[in-house]
C-alpha cells in the first residue's frame, strides 16, 4: 500500500521510463513482465525518493535473523509489490511470508512475481477493517514487517492497528516499521534536509527518473495493470492523508499495546526503522 505524501516519497530512482515494464504477448492475451519490468521499476521509483532504501531493508533483515532465526514466519504488512518479501526470501530462503494489502495493482505485481512459490501467500484485506486479521492463514507470526505504508493512517487508527499487530506477534517475536517519522522539535534541521532532498530529486528527474505520478500513468497504460490501477485509485484516491508522528510516539504506543521493548534501530534525517520486541 506504499505511497507518497505531497513532495515526499513512499516506501520510494534515477532510472528512465525505459524498462519500466509492461505487457507483452500476442493474440488472445498479454503477460506482464513482472520481475524484470514492473517489480524493478517500482524499486527505481521508490529509490528516487529514498536512496538509502536498501540499507534500511538490510538492517531490518539483520534484526529479523538475529531475533527469530533463519526460518521465520513473516507477515509483510501493506506489502505492495512484495518488496520486503523478495529481500526476505533472498536473504533467508527457509522463511515463509504472508503479504497483506488492499491495492489491486500492486498485489497483481506481487502475484505475478511470486506465483508458484509456496513460501508466499497473498491476502487482500483492508487494515482499517477491525477483522482483517481473520483473513490471515496463521494466528501468529515470528515477525511483522512494514515499510513506508502506515503513514496512510492517522494516529488513532494507527494506535489501534498496533494493538492488533501485538496480538499477532508471538512472544519473543518482532514488529518493525520503516516509515517517515518527523521530529517537529527540529524545524531548521527538517527544512534543510527537505531542501537538499528535493534538489537531488529534481536533478534525478531531469535525468529521466520516474516519479510516483509518472509510474502510475505508465501502469494505467499497461493492458494487464490498467484495470487494477483504475480500481486502486477508486479505493485510495491520489495521495495519503495520514500522520507522521516522531519515533518516540511509535515506541511509546507500541509498549502500551503490549510490546516489551521498542526503539529505533536505524534512521535517516527524515525516516526511522523502529523495532518492537514482544
């Protein structure tokens, strides 16, 4: 479910639209070029917003392995195209992953990418629905992981979601959220970082980088993704309208909801990877 806020990235290169993927095929049907096309172009689009994206995934998986071992059962929350799942299985081949999301276009890419892999199951569910956990194939998970998605939610529904996540994580298991966590007590630092980031993004865009809006325009032209993309915008609209509270808020709420420990394990000037241990 990842997305951008105004001028900001989602779970979010410096690539051109060439190779952004698309459908190929003749005669009666089209087959989307999932892994080397749409999946790869999603990564490039996201990296335009967050050049350190792979670093935080590396730290996330370091901590999963350290705390849950080499074969964890993972819930990829608001999984999008399956970005976390792909890196999880490359790093820990004995892991299993349940991806849950509501976005029909991104889930179509995930299904195309992981089709036939019995380590992966995908669930369509709305995280705002209080009964979404009933649709999962398991009652508990070693790790629940999410990246640049929960800023879609305002603080109160996010706190409620954290309570449901706490009920899914086994004792000794982990929850990690990598997202925009803005410290409003440092406005000059925030402004300087934002100005530098946007200048870099503009340079990359002039060199041909595809941003959020351009990526979705390409998806809408694809014979396979056009329908799911239209449904996606019916569900979500154009952009997120949630909150980005600071890391201290996330840590406090997660402890209140049942986690024993919670703190950042990685941060950039605007984003944080926060780990909570059950």
